[in-house]
C-alpha cells in the first residue's frame, strides 16, 4: 500500500473476546473500517480481488477472512448485480458525538462501535474500532472514503466470478488450482478482471466461444476469447455513437453543417 493511511480504533478492540473472534482476520477488519463510507458504515461495491492486490494477500485468504468476519457478526455481505455490499455492524458515524449505533447486530453487546471524540483519541474509550479514511483527518473535506476502484464484479456466494463459472460451464475448462498452479490461477483472475472492466455479460461469453469455434481457434483459457469480446464491445460502441455531421461548402466558400445548416469552424464545431 503506497498511500499513507491512519486508522483510529478504540481500545476495546484489544479485549480478549475480540482478539479471539477476529483472530488472523484482524487486518482485513481494519482495512474494511478504513474503507467504509462514514455516513452509512458500508462499502457499496466490494471486490475480494482488489483487496488482495491492495494488501498483498492471497485471494483465497481474503475470502476466508471475510467469511470469518461475517460468521463472527462484525460485517454482513450482500450480493448486488455487479458487486458485494459490505455492511459494518454496530457502526457509528465518526463525525457524530451522540453515539447512535447503525446497522445493529443481533448480539446484545456492541462488537465494534466506532467513535470519534477527544476521549477516544486518547485511547480511553470503550468499544472496539473505527476507520477514519484513507489518510484524511476528521476535519478533511473528503469525509466519505471508499474503495472507488472496486466495481463491476459478478461473484457468487463463494466469491467466484460468475463470468468465470459461465466460461467453465460452456467450455468444460476449469481454472487451475491456486495451490497447485498459482501462476496460472493468477493469470485467469487477471483475465476475468479484464472482462469485468469491459462489462462482459454471459451472452458475450457465449458469442465469443461460438466465434472461436467458427474460426477453429485454440480455446484453452479465458484469454482465448477476450479479443472476440473486445471487438464485439467496440462494435456496440460504434453502433450507438451518432455519425459526425456532414460538412458542406457553401457558395460563399464557408463550411456548413449539412444537417442543421449552421456554419462550422475548421475543427467541425459550430
């Protein structure tokens, strides 16, 4: 992580019950606190893969530890169309001083109530923790830090990309194991990320596989069809882009828009 980040937590996080409950997932909990939207205590679009890249941790470890935080009721995860939404339970907006708890868990005790006052800055408050943003103070203009780069992901309850699952179903080609062939595993993950950035849909995958079959192309991994989907997406953009207006030269020798009749400059603009 190249950026400088500070996270303020309440000393209650050091209580034995939280040390035991968080276990080795403590770092991911702090990362989630640091990334949350202050007002809601949520990360609207979460992607395990980007958290793994940011923290330099194996993807499987991030998924395992996120599940642990869910099981221990520190967070909840809800599936969206293109991402997961993480909600931090028992959250308090750090800009508020009334201690109002949001996203209350079913537990009777407060697991991780965030606070932000002078007493807590001295580490004397009770409760557990709160992240204060990507290097911003409590008076910063940007009061709602988030993982803005996490988006457009199709994932299932096991954290696997639905696009990857679709590819495997159609081709019967299975992603290599992270333990047996980590290099190939990572290559597949990066390729699926390209698909997500292109906003690929299952139908796009079907069309690309059909195109590869028609051309008798070698089909061995997701990268084998990426070029076909890239071309298809480019065509979609061209088809939805209105054509440039026709430029005509008037009897006065000036340039005019052939549709509107307005005079245009040398750059084609009115």
